[in-house]
C-alpha cells in the first residue's frame, strides 16, 4: 500500500481542509466556471486526495457521475469514509495507468498534480479515457502570485522546533522528486497538443484562501483558516518524526 504522500508530504486532513477553504460557497462560481462540469457529465478527478473537490462538484452540480483516483491508499480510504451518502466513487489507482476503458469520461481534471508526474503517461492516459470531444482541465498554482499570510504566523519557539525536527530527521526521501515536472503556463498548450488535445486555452484566476483578517469572510471561516495553519505546523513536525522518530525529544 502506497501511503508516502499522506505520511511524508501532506496528510489527508491537511489537503482536505485547505482545499475546502479554497473551493467554498463564496467563490464556487469561479471554480465551477474553470472546471466546467456540466449536468449529465461523467467526470474523473486525477489525484483527488481526500476527495473534497469531488464532494464540492457533486454538491453544486448534483446531476453528474464523478470518480476520484489517487495513488495514496490513505487518501482514498479517507475519501471513501467521507462519501458514504454522496454517490461519489473513489479508487486507489495510478494516474499513469488508469483502470478504465477507453472513451468513458466527458471531463478529466486535476489540481496541483501535473507538477509531480511525467507528462507523457499523465496526459496520454487522460486522452485515452476521455470521450471524443471530452475536456481536460489541468489546474496548477503559480507560487509567485501567492499571498503570504501574516496573520497566523507561528512563534519563534515553534519555528525553532520545526527546524530542529527536520534538521534531525535528515532529508525527506520522498520529497526529492516533488515538482520536478512543473511547467511554465505558456508550455501547457504545446504539451497538451503534443498528446492529442485541441483548442487548448490558458486562464489565470486568483483565489485568496488564507486571509482571516478579511472583513468579507465569516468568523467561522477565519477561525478555520487559522486552525488549518496551525495544523500545517503540527503535521510538519509529525512528518519529520515519521522519518526519524528521535528527531525531537518528548
């Protein structure tokens, strides 16, 4: 069972709650417009993690069939537990060798996945399982456009503990290949066209998720954003301890 991502990179809870903040009731029209899910579509999410995007799409566009796949077994087990009454299917599978026949889906989409997977099998497999005229949506994050959250900074003492934990843990053996397939946004059209896709377009949109001092958001969302930031810090230490249980003393 592959649980490398959830154990050493991002826990399922981290991914679920942070993505839940990014795709929410206030900005749902932006996401729905970008993903382009339509009533009646058969949809596949590649790298679904805990399944929150699948759950959101099913909630906002009920008359769709949606399947999420992820290589990490713990992600899929979490997604299944969250989905008992949603009608969403989750499968533990490799994006470079999808367990589906040809020409099945109207839409394939992914969010921050293409950066970590060789492009040829990643795009070819989605092209294969898409129907003639089907659509692919490849969502990525441009780090240079991110907004730094200064409202929930951790203390110097806590930052020191995190740095000490990782210093003692040593190199994360599962992080060496992270992001090595990241592309400039201008490279996406030629890459997608190389593997058979046509009518490729690149759009930019902004989603500010970590801004608890924004008066437009609810108190509940502000508190959740702060709690998620705290969780990232705690999980960072736990991942260091997963690599080396003696990275910090009790």
